[in-house]
């Protein structure tokens, strides 16, 4: 028997063995999957599991209601006033710069701490007199921008200079 014939015979035997082992492993995996499925179904139908799930749901609902009741309406009102004030000032700045965009909507998440989101909308076409698209505004700003750092005012009214802002960002 030549070397090639012997190698071919060994390869065929290896393929047959691999197929048998693969089928065996598949059968075992199917058995394990069936057992796990039966256990999961038994657990779901178990009255004790159902009772624990209902108890957890009641506690979560109570916790959410309690957290919502703890939000001070005065603080929420302050957030609304500061957010709308910021919207008005930003829109005035956008208008003065000739932008076609405005802050059109504010979303306030009643969480602890509250979250504020702004929605931006296009109010006009850039070819309207005195208005520019954002790319043009950026180019104009870059060409004539002074190197003086601006003051940033947070929602709580605290003013932060450019150098202080860089320090705070480095600390964070």
C-alpha cells in the first residue's frame, strides 16, 4: 500500500470518527438544553417564585413613588426657570449671530438630580437675509475670534472663567 493510499485511508477514518463524535456531542447538548428548559418552566410555575416576583414588583413601585414624592416642587420650579432663562439667552445669542437654529424645546427629567435636555430646531433657510448656516458661522467665528476666554454660567448661576473651567475639567 502506497503512502498516499494510507494517508487517504487515515483521513477517511478521522472524518468518520469526527462525525460520530459530533453527533454524540449534539445529542448530549440537546439533552442538557431540554433539562434546563424543564427546570426553567418549573421555576416559572412555582408559586413561591411568583410570590417573590410580585413582592419585588410592589417594592420597586413603592420605591419609585417615594422617590417621586421626595422631589421638592420649589427645586423643580427653579430648574424650569433657569432652563428657560438659558433657552431665552441662547436663542437671543443665536439670533444676534444670524443662526438659522433655535432651542425649540426643553425636556426636564424629574430625577435626583434633575436632568435638562434641549431640542434644537431650524427656524429658517440659510439664504434668508442676515441668516447663515452653522458651517458659515463657524468659519466667521474662527476668522474673527479673539483669544480671550469666555465666562461660562452654569444653571445654578455660578460664573466660571475659562482658566477655572480648564482646572475643573482637569480635576474631573
